[in-house]
C-alpha cells in the first residue's frame, strides 16, 4: 500500500490546494487552520478522537466485508438501525446501572447485524448484488426509523423522529471531562485488534481472505461462499450497528436519524486508505478525522467551505480504486 | 366524473414530472452498463448536472446554456468513470462511489463558493413549463432513440459487444476502451440532463441533497428493467408513478414512508430473483486490457 | 513480396523477466501451409500473437504482405450474439445510419459457401459446438480478406473428421493465395498437411523441416534430448473405490449425459476425448462444485452433489484444470496456498486458529518431493512458473494420501521436465493404492500413465480400452464416436 501511494497523495494535495485557491484563500493558511482546528489543544484533539471513533466503526465494517470480497455500502443504514435499537433499548430499560448501557450496545449490535444480514441473505442465497442491496437498505433504514418514530414508537413530547432521551445510566462513560470523548474510542480500537486477529489467525479469517482474493479457488477448497456472504455481511452490519449505538449512547444521548451523515461512504475511503488492514484503518480514520474536525475551523478562519473535505474524500476513493483490482469479486447477478 | 378525469390528469402529469429525471438517469445507466461499465455514480451525475445548470443559468441568465452545462458536467463525470475503468482498470463500483462522494462534495463546495451562502443556491432563470414539457418529451424520445441505437445501428452492435466480450471487439480491430469511455460519457450526459430537469424544470434552484437518492432509484430501475432502454424506462416511470402516488395520498392513512420505500423494495425483490433472471451484460464490471502488452 | 509473413530476430520479454522468445526468425511464403511446432512453453502462442499483431514484441521486426487473421486457441466470440453479428463486427453493412441485418446475413452465407465452412448466420454462439464456433471465427477472419491466417492449436477441440475438414479449407485457401500458419503440437496433423515446419524450443528456432519429414525427427527436435523416464508401474491388485452411475450434469453442448464409471484403488483410469464432450462437467461434478443427477459413491458411501467440503473430508482431492483460476491464490505465499482445502482439519487446524508451523512443514515437504523451484516458502505463487505452480497443486493434492485423486489436464501448458515429474508422481500414487481419475486431452499422456482408458463422447462412455489395447486407430475412432457401443 505504501509503495506507489505518492501519486494519489499528490493528486489529493493538488486538488486541495486548487480548491482553496478557487475559494480565494491561501492553501497553506487553510492547511494550518485545519490542523489547528483538529489538533491545536486538548479539546480539539479530544474532538478529533471522537470523530476517529465515529469513522472507525463504519470503516472497519467496510474493510472487513471487502476482505471477503463483499462491498458493504450500507454502513449508514446499519448504523441507523443500530442507533435506533440502542436508543429504544436504553430508554426503555427498567432499573439503573450499567445494564442499561450494555443493553443499548447489545441491541445496537444485533440490530445492525440484522440489517446487514438482509443484504447477506440476498447475496448468499440468491446471488443478488450486495452493493445494490446495501444501498437500498440504507434508504429503507431511514424510512423505517422515520415511520416508527413518527407513529407507533413516538417518544412522548417529541417534536420529530427521535427517541426519548436516554437516562444517564445508559450513557457511555466519558474519558476526558468536558469533552465528548467516550469509551467509544477504546472500544473501536479493541475491535480493530480483534478483527486483525480473526483475519490472520483463525480458520474463518483464512477462508474469508481466500474468498476475497479468489472465490472460485476458495469454493473448490471447501469454502461455502453463500454462508460466508451471509455471515460476513451480518458481522459487518453488526460492527456498523455498534458504531451507531456508541453515537447514540455517547454523543447524542438519544436517537436521531441523522446520526451517521455519510460516514458509511467516508468509511469506504478510510477503509481503502487503510489498505483494508484493521490497524491501517485505525491510522486512516485518525487522518480523516483530522480533516473532518478541522474543517469547521478552516471554514471559519480561512474562509474555505468545509465541503472541500468531502470533495477530497471522493477523490481519495477514486484514486485508490485505480490500483489493481481490489478484490476478485465473485460475479453477482 | 370530471373530478376523476382531473385527478387522473394531475396524477399523469405528476408522474411525468417525477419520472423524467429517473428516466434520463436510468437511460444513462443503461448505456454505460451495456458497454460493460458498472455505473453506481448516477447520483453524483444528477447532482453535478443540477448544480452546473444552476450555476451557469445564474451566471449567464440563460437557462438553455444551463442545460448544456448540466449535460456537460454529467458527461465529464461519466468520462472519468470510463477512463478509470478502462485505462486504469479501476474497480468500477469503488470508482463510482468515489465519484458520488466527490460530486456531492464538489457541488456543496460550489454552492457555497458561487452563491455565497452554503446549503442552497439562489433562484435562477429556469426553463419554465414549456421547457419542462420539452424535457419530458425528450426523455421519452431518448428512450426510443437509445433502443434504436443499441439494436439497429453498427455503433450499437459494437457497444453491446464491448459489454459482452471486449476481447472480441479488439480482435475486430476496434478499440473497446474508447467505445466504453464514449458510452460512459454519453450516459453521463443523459444523467446530467436528469439533474438539469430537477434544478431548472421542476424547480429553479439547487440545494444540497436535492437529488435525494434518485440516482440509486434510477440504478434500481436499470436492474429491475433488465438493463434495456425500454425496460429501464418502464421501471423508472413506475417508480415515478409511485412517487406521484405518495404525494397524492399524503393525507390518507397510508404512511408516506411506505410509498417512498416501494422502489427500493422493488429493487430488492429483483435481486431476489422475483422478477425473473434478466442477465447483466457478460463483461459488465470486468476490466478489458486494451493495452498491447 | 514472396513472403506473406517475415519475422526477424524477434524477442519478447514479459514482466518479471521471462523471455518467451529469444531471437526468432521465420518466413511464411504466399499460399503456403506452414506449421509451427514445439512443446508447451516453447513460445509458439507468443510468436503467433505477435505475428498476428495482437501482441507487441520487445525487439526484432515483423513484416506482412497484407493483413493477418488470427484464430486463437480459445474462442473470442461474443457468445450471446448471433453468428452474423460476430462475423460483421467492425465492418457492418449499412443502410443509411441503420445496420443492414439482411445484408449481413447474406454476406455470411456467401462467405460460408465460398470457403466451404457451413455456418448458420442466425445461430447464437453459445448454442454451437466447438467445431461450429471455430468455423464462425475463421469466417470472421476471412471476411477481412487476409493474406495470412494464423491458427493457434486449431485441432485441439475438434474430432478427427472436423480436423480433416479444417485442413481441406486451409488447402482451398492456399490455392487462392492465402497462407496459413498453424501453431500446433499435434504431429499427426503436421505430417499430413504442412509444407514446411519450424520447430521452437525454449524461445528459439531449433530446426526447420520440409513437409513429409518423419514425425519422429520433428518430435526429437521439439523435446531436444532424452525425456526423463517415468516411474515404474508396479503390478498390483486393485480394489473397488469410486463409482459413478448414471451421471447427468451440466447443460448445453458439454454436458454429461448418463455416464457410468468405476475407478479402483491402485489404478489410473484415463478419460480421453475431444474437448467439449463433457470433461469439464464430469470433473466439476466429481469435485463437488457442479450439481448433478445420478450417484457417486466412494468406498460404498454415497456422496452428496455440490458439496466440495464433504468430498475433501471424504478423501477426494483434485488437481484443477485451470491452475490460476481454480487452484491458486496468486497473491498468497506457497505455505498459505498449500493449506487450502485442508484448513478445517488437523494438523493444520488447531481450535479456531490455523497452525502456521504445521502449514510451513507441509509446504517444506511438498516443495521437496515435487521439486518446486521457488525463491522461498514465503514467495508468492504468482512468482512461480506454470510448471512449478502445477507441481505445487499436485503436491497439495497428494500431501495426505487421498482415496481418490482427480487430475484434470495435469500437465497442460507446462514444460517437458515438469510434466514427466508429475506423471511419475501420479504413477507412484497409483502404486501406493490411490484411485486416480485422469482427464486429459493428450492421448499420448494417457497412453503413458493409464491402466485403462475410457473415451468420452457427447457426455457418455463410448468405449473402454485396457492397456494392452492402447492403439491410436481404435481410440481415434472412439473419440469421433464411430465406435459407439
């Protein structure tokens, strides 16, 4: 991944500089403001780490599925499903104590997994493209949440589609006082380590990687590709769902359908830049978090619209797509 | 009786308005995929077309120039996809998603830059009712035209061959990479026109997120319609009708989310094989090595 | 120009340093039928592709008196389209802006009649058998009025009668001044039809002959010295092991239609046949990746269709037909590749994890026993030559003595030395009691290693021959379906 990474990096730097010049600003100044906004002090750094955690869950979900040769574009929808379940479970859990928090996280993981499993079943059983399935399920998750919270599961006194506020016992513990940095980050890091272990040391990971590189070879070596599709997309969804649950329990303290604004797509960029290796994805998530959290400061002080970051993220995905076919994906219908 | 006629007419009219951008985007998708390039970037092409149209119409005061700019913007994105897929043998789905993220970000960036305030543009000179009707007719004409092109012309034969077996095309002395890039650019132009419709016909401005997933509905229409121009158009019109229906049924008891969900559920049903086994072009998504190495 | 094609000092080096051609000179006269012979890996296909303009040389020159048509070894047609669409692609007859389908069909009929190549313009390619598809492809090339027609292994997928028809066509073309360059390693064709013969070995021209030369001289030039001797066949008793009854699998032209077959422990059963008579469907059904009707039993226990994992567990191992697409993960190391197939069993599996040390041990043993030339155990499979990759796959299949070994085209496209080693290992496995089912298009190979040969024709058994009855004539007739019982 490092070898030959200079060309995409160059493209991104030039594009960033070009965009800031178009905005009538000074690229160096913009970069400085960006970094200042992201890293210039304990509070900004904490916020950047919060963003890192928020990006890490969908990115790990995407990377894990891609290693198996499946493209999960629906991490946002899975995060919504997970966040909804977490918000409902956390608000409704009787009694106090950390049980409510654990219930919320577990519910989020299961709900995200179920949402991923839908796409997994379509792919594993019918051979239907998981790209289309996860894309469609993305939208359906939002619609479902909107319907449920607008009607049957409407929280008392709510003005829009949101759940009741979570009691404090269901909040993720904060690591740094006066910041939003919670246990979500260590949780995400532990997850990355666990995924790395699964991929490299277990038989399941071996079969998964074989299927991702050469599905026909894997099939003849006894790997059940249908079960693998189902299992992997379910796990991928569960990871994204857990991410949604951490946003609900750690940042918002209630469910909001906009909890994952495009993180699923940015997660693709993060996964690719990280070379699909869990530990590389961690570093990439931090890099992208710098871009995200610094962009507001950059917009305010260097007068460059923050959307330039999205523009660069898209370019990152595009330039990294142009490396020898990422995965030898088994043809879906 | 008159009420029923009026209701039908308004339903038909609303369907046409909702379906037109979907038809144009779906046709763009069909053209691209038929040549062998998977196109998940329809959403970005719609957005780019819409934004370019609004920016140029606003700057020049001429909505027709805006129309041209919109088509051009979509074509440019299509060309990037085509070149990435052929010259760089990129993974087409990843590249398409990259283009989506890029285009949506670039449009948001552009709005903030050009109009000073982020989120939405100001109102610009639009195409009006006459222009709207003309574009609707153009969309249907494009469906017929694409059908004729693909199945009754030499160019269409070559494009379809590119989608099935690019090596055979190369053996015939043609350049499959160039044909694919051309198809992607032309397809992108159609999708861009869909965006022009959204911004300059149905409305008269651009706002972030106005495409609202239409590009993905169009993709669903391509699949549901079996990768053919007429099939995709029929599917797009059906989805447009659902959209219109949802609008008209707003005050009935049926939750609007259900109506909005129907196109996506239809696409999932198609994936589960419930609509029969239409086949994607055989070389769809596969790179062709056009270089003589 | 006296020559239709003249090639001088041709050099071709692939990425990775492999020198496929090392200073080759060749001339094909106008209206001549010229054979290019050599073993697998000699560089014939590379030379043909460069001569046809499909591949760029690294050095040297190519001169043609006109265009060269190319009929590659594996069909490059648009399968879902019709014959006429394939033939006119790139030179479509028009009426205004429209494609003139009627004129196109007429053009195909005219060409078909003129060259004696019966082709139905409206047939979809995917419904045609190998011979018919080849005729379409030849017609497509002839439509461009070439001065030279280059054919790469044209008879590999043809029955003897179709082969004869092909050469009749080539002679007719020669009479009209169209030269043919036939790349082949089938010396029987060469002996009967070629006017001049050029022999390649390891990327160089080692001999040139006139037509009518004794095939043995040509064969000697191709191999260039003594072929390594094979392992001895040990006479032994056999026992029932694997049986197939009433197998129906696959669809279209290459389907299996009711096959009965027995493979006993301690014997090699060779399945011979012209390509496209059901070999792939048979192999895939036995490997467990293709569903079928009928029964397959191993040691009396019936096997479930479509379950590769169960078959591996039962003791069936495969050397797949396509080493790069079905056998190896090219990006992976030798160790990891060798673990494929046995990853769920001890000793490679320990609890949930993969035992890396055991995997390396296995790799070391295979590399040694099968003489796999590789920089290290951690080298990527892609760094190995075709012969070494094939040896790796054979080693993997034989790493733990299987009950049944299915070998599909075990020596396809590899050099003579590797082929000899692999055949020896197959014989040794047979000596050790393994039941070996060898499917091969190379009749000579089966003559060398098999105890019995079963001929496959149109998906069913069309003759069985014991070793003492191995004779080209009788087998050739069975291959063409002339001796159906």
